[in-house]
């Protein structure tokens, strides 16, 4: 029997496993997790060495690799190994097309479906950040579609297909280096429906309420979120939103004069989900956003008002001693935009104190506290500047297709995904707006080239800086192969090339966070049928490769170093067959929990890397794959969408399961 203290420890360890895994995903994939300005420029010899070109072993902790000079546009070398990855790379990648067919569940062609291609900005933490549409078309009478002219080497894409009679379908990722991913048959299904009734405080029906459903699984550039569907209540207060894809949603109900109600998370699975709302009388907060220097109103600024939290009160950095910088985590708050005179009104608020702030990237502004009903809130904004310039190859020719961003550091790792500006200009010129005052680098990435930068440059309030030139050199290529312990190739393995960068000491806590190396940036690839993989557009630096596959135990290579304009051939990466634990999560009545999260905690917590948690489907089922041989405690971290960090005395905290390599085991986790 597990006593109370043991239960608490196990519960907290399970929660820690989930949090550490989530944090590692951020640290190795999301540049926003790095303190702004903390990325230091590599020191002498810190980004490459002559040994990399000689083919000899590097430092003792490095993986030995073959590295050869690579000239831009040079033909394939004869001494490199033959592989599907090299064959795909040698083809004219940017001339490839994305083709496919749209059909319903019976295989019947769906004509007139909207087919949109979006660039993937980030694929971290299971929530991809999808950029703007780069190509769009409609399916023909046979359901077919063809799109080309937008592909760039090194980019990966998401394919969105929508039709009024079906739920939207997304296929991701589409990788130009994997030709098979560019040919898709997309099956549209009716999807799920969310229905409900909206009433007032006395239970009376409310007509004309706008109910909006947001996709919580997509990271949005828009601060409001990714809208998936909307409906308006009828005379009886009923609403219905049809054709929704399964997944986790946020649902908001809005009506003028009433406080906005927000429900999250809501897991939509199966055919029908019912969500009711009761709206209280609401108020609004009004005010004006003005330029800090001229005191003139600033149009087009997004302003949010969110209820303050019950704790975590901080002194306002810009809004006075009483400003609370942390709004309640239970409410996101509504967002509005200033008019031509800089005026704003945020409606649909409940009573109490709110944090009123500027969101988005228009500028650095104040934060203020205001009570519901306030109409005199003033937020000041420091208008940002403009930076213009051009991107050139090392021979002086303009590079016409690239992405560019302003960053505190000189490496792409310092750039948040949503800040990259995709550019296509025949002269290689760019214009960056909304540049904050301070010292910056202009960071550029382009197909076939290593990332480059110019700077640091200094901008003032509203200042325009021109004449910036970024020169790019040919990018390096990393190639390798993933095999099983018996020597067979492992197709479909997910590869992450992760860069190790030098962090400068923290500006605020230099004694605690001294100069150090960390892994923050990555490029993704997938292995071919022969187990080969290739990652292009690589700059000089220190890297590791992380490999994962649902049927194998994941691994991380030792650190290796890549020189400029080289091709690096890695030794074969060997994966051991992994174990799999399947199961079902039930409530105390034996009913499936479709909103649970399950974690596998290694016995003794000696694993150097937490195991990714699993979520349940509509039947309460989950799968934990790629486990190393060992003893695990299978713990439900979330039940019905709520965290369960502490286990009461006398209750079992999960199930103990022992697995060997290749095992497949089943477990039932029933609430007691």
C-alpha cells in the first residue's frame, strides 16, 4: 500500500515528467524560450575548424564524420554514398509540384474544395505554428488539384483542405525532400458538431449570441486565435456549429452588453458535443492608444483586457506601482483594435479589475489596470522604426527568395517563428517594419544557403535605417542513415538536427545564469525507405541529431561540428527496438475518459530524457511507444482535462509495468 507521502511524491514526479518534457521541447525547438538578447556570437573557432575539412576525428566528445567542401551549384561528388535522400536532393526541388485528390469517406470526388498551402514556421511541442497561405486553388470536378511555383528548399508545408459540407482536413508536414509527401489523397469527413444553449442569469434564452470555436492545437500568429467555426443563437438561445475536426477547442460566447463566456479546453470527439453558456451582465473598458512622443492617437493597435489573477501580483513596469502584469490564467480576455483616432473599446467584460495591454508587434507599450466600466484608459506606445536592405550571394548576385527577421542575436535560433517575413523580390530587397529601438541583427535564411546576418545595427524611436546588406554563403548539408540493430533500414524516423549555441550571461541574473551552451534550434527531416536522411541549408556550428520512431527507442547522437560550405556524412545511427504500452483510462464508473493525459515514469527516475506523454482518444485509449526496456509507472497526469498532481492516501498512483525490447503490453487505468 502506498502511503500519502509516497503518493504525493509519485504524483509530483509524474507531473514533473510532463513539465520537463514540455520544457525540453521548448528549449530545443522554440526560440521564444530563450531569454531575449541572450544568444552570443560564437567566439574564435567556435563555429568551425580546419579538422572538419580534413576528414579526421574532431574533439574527443564529437562523433567522427566525413566532411568535404561543397561548392554552390557543383555536381554531385562520386565518392558519396548512394541513397534515396541524395537522389531527392539532386533533383530540381523547387520545380516540384504538390498534387492530389479530394474525396469523401466513400471515395467520391469532392469538387470546389479550397486547397491552401501554408509554410510551417515551427513544429514544436505538438502544436505547429502555421504561417500565411503561400499557394491556393480549388479542386476540379474530379477532386484533383495541382500547385507549384512556391516551393523552397528547406521549407516544410501544411496542406489545408476545406469545404462547407465537411470538416477541415490538414495534412502535415509536406516535405519537398520527400517526394511521396507531395502527392496526397485527402479524405474529407462530416466531422463533429458542437451544440448548446445560451441563457441569461435567470435562465432566459439569449438571441443573437455569437459563438466562436477556436482550434487550441494550432499556434496562432493572430493574438485572438485560429477560428474554426462560428454560429449565432436563435430565438430559443440554441446554436450549432457543424463540421468541426476532432481535437481540443476553445469556445467563446459573445453578446453586446453581456460578459463574454469562455470555455477551455473542450475536447471535440465523436459526432456531437454539447456546451451551454450562461452570460452575465457585462461592461466594457474604453480608452486611447497614443504615441509616447507626439501624444497623437495610433490606429490599428490590438488591445486586450483580461481579468487579473488572484495572486502573482507584480509591480507594473510601465503602468505604475499597482499594475498587475499577470492576468488570470482562466480567462484570455477579448481583443479589439484601435480606430483611426487611436480609440478602443473592449466589450464583454465581467466585473472587477482587468489588465489592459497592447498585444502583437506594433510597438512597446504601457500596461494599465482598469476596473470594468472605465472609459479613460490611456496606453502609450513607442512607435517602432523601419529597416531596409538587400540580400546578396557571395558573388554579389541578388538572392530573390528568402525569409528575413529582426533579432537580438545573430543566429536563427534567436528568432521567434512568427517574426520571420517570407520575401520574394527580384532585386533581393526587403523592408522590415515595427522594429523596436535598440541594437539588433538582421537574420536571413534562403534556400540553398547557410543562414546569415548583418549587424548589430542600432535603431531609434520611429527611425528608418537603410542600406543593410546581408551576404549569404552556400549552405552545408548533413546526410546519414538510420538502421535497426539487425542492420535493416528504419524508414519514417523523425530526425531533428539541433544546434548548440553559446548563451551569454543573463543580463538580470549573471551570477546564476552564466555564459553557457544550450540546444535551442532545430531542422527536421524524415528518413526514406532505405533509412537515409538529408538536411540542407546548414550553417557552421555544433550540432546533435535526435531520432524518434514509434517502434524504436529514441536516441541522441554525440555533438559534432560542421564547417562552412561542406557536406557532412554521419556514421549510421542505430536504433533498438522499443516497447509499447497501450491502455485505456476510465472514470470510477468504468466510462472512458477522452480528455486524459498519461505519462510513463521510469522506475527510480534515472532517465536522462522524459518520455513524451500520450493523450486519450474518444474511447479513452492511449499509446506510449518507443520505450526502452525497463520498469515504468504509468500515471494519469490529467483526468477530464484537469491536472492530477497529488494522489490521496490509500489510492493507487498508476500501474507498474515492466517491458523488454519489442514488448507490447496493455493496462487499464481506472479512477478510484
